[in-house]
C-alpha cells in the first residue's frame, strides 16, 4: 500500500502491532506489518537487550518502540524521586488488603513481600526518558508516547533523526493538542481498547479526530485503535478516514505472545462483556479482563486504588504470583488470572501465529474492499 503512514514508516501494510513481546514484533514486521515494542515493563538496561535482539533478528524490516512519559503526575506521588521512596509510601492497609485477597485464592505472600520493583522500571517520567534514550540508539522507524502530550525532547530527537513520532489520544481535543506540539502520526484509540483508554467509541472517535485535524489545517495521518481484530474492521476504519490500524489485543492470542497458557485459555472463552475499565492495575483507567481482583479493589468498602505508579508496584508482582501459582497446580488462582485486553477479546476463538494473523488481516482487508467495490457496480 502507498499512503502517508506507509511512507513515513516504511511498512508494506499499515497494520501496527503493539506488543510487549519481541518475538511478536519481529514476526509482524517480517510479515509486512509494523511491530511496535511496548517498553514500559522493562528497565532501560532490559530494553537495550530487547532492542539489540530485535535488530539481530528482524532482517532490516521496520519496527518501532512505544514508551510512556506521563504528562501529568499525580500530586500524591510528585515529590518522590525514585522507586524506593515510592515503595515506602504504600500503606500497610493496601499491603494487607492485597495479602488477604490473594490468600482467598491460595496465593500466599507476606505484607513485606507484596511490593516489588526493579531499578527504574515502571511508568514514571525518569524511566520513560531513559527508555527514550535507549530507543533512539537503535534503527527504529517510529517512536510513540501515550498518557499525554509527547515530550518536546522526543519530538526534537525524532525530527533530528528522521524518526516519526506517534501519540495516542482518546478525544479530538487531545489530537489537536498533539498536532500543535508537532507529532507526525495520531493514534486515535477508542474505549474498546485494552490498556489505558478513554471513554469514546472507536467508531465515533476516528471520523471525529480526522475531521477535527483537517478542519484545523493539519495534514497528519491517523491510525485507528480500539477493538480492531480483523482486516474487515481495519478496512472500515480506513473508509472512515484512518490510514491504518494500531492493534494490541489480537497479538495476545498468538503463539509468540508473552501471555500465559492460562490467560490465552481465558481469552478464547471470554466474551466482549468480560473486560472492565479499572484503575486497579496501574492507577489510571485501563481496560483488562475482569476478575475478582478488580471487583475487590473497585468495591466501595475497599481501600481504593493507589495512584500511578504505586498501584503497579503492588499489582504486577501480585499477578506474577498468581500466574506462578496456577502453573504450580493451584486451580483456584486461575480465577484471578488477568491481563490488559480490549473488548475485541470476544472475537478471539483460537490461538494463531503472529505471521498468520498478519496474513488473515491482509486477506480479510482485500476481501472487504472488494465487496465494497462490488456494491458500487
């Protein structure tokens, strides 16, 4: 295909695959799509290792990196300078609540072990900037940021190095702010999406953002995100004005994915109504597969979710223990297994290879466009 997004990034087919798994990134890019490595789960040192591996295995195909540099830091944590200080601020009430909740499902942990962190890992400004520096040392063809306006330093470095900067938005006013800041690509993400998302449906958001940008005089390509699991959906969003699709959840159900067998089984069985938009994993509203974890943390009589990034310092170790407990034979813990996933999970009925997903998207896209052309006679 030949549109602005393909020309900017060098991809053959504008199917962007956001994944925390390097294997998915490589498989998608080599199949003609565009893999984007989500960096938030890594320390800068770990990210360096991941990108070096991708460089060695991707055979020159284009790929990108997604980092999170929060624009707004919760006042409750703004004064903390490092993860040690953040961990010390997590109350005994929140620690004990986590211990008791996990214990109900046979997952044992002490209050002292509840909180865990590694170096600079986490969704913090200092980690995001450090990851950005690592990313720019590699031959990336895109760098993306979410959770607010892309930092000026990212935009400056991107223009200096010829690397397009993408920004995720959930409302048209956010898109206009990003355009004014100088980003090259807008990823308009509807509420159906997994992970951090807003409240507006993808079907409404895409034409709204496209019209707003054009009306303000901006010639910036838009990628559609949120609930897109098929090539036909991709074609529909492009008919609405997008120049490609930014996808995430569909790659969780691939053989290369970082997700566990237990979670993949739950994805295949899940309905689109089985997700929830909750603060109980990162501290900000993020869509994920709903379990008793979310019900407990979001309940009126609960302690309430912690602000970002403190919530992640509690939830991520907990979910790692849950997964390990399932592997060790604790079937009760399976009820707590969860991950970030969008409403498109209801369209997943099997586990496929990442290459196979790209091929299916291509074929479905072509078929959908052909059917539309046929209706025109």
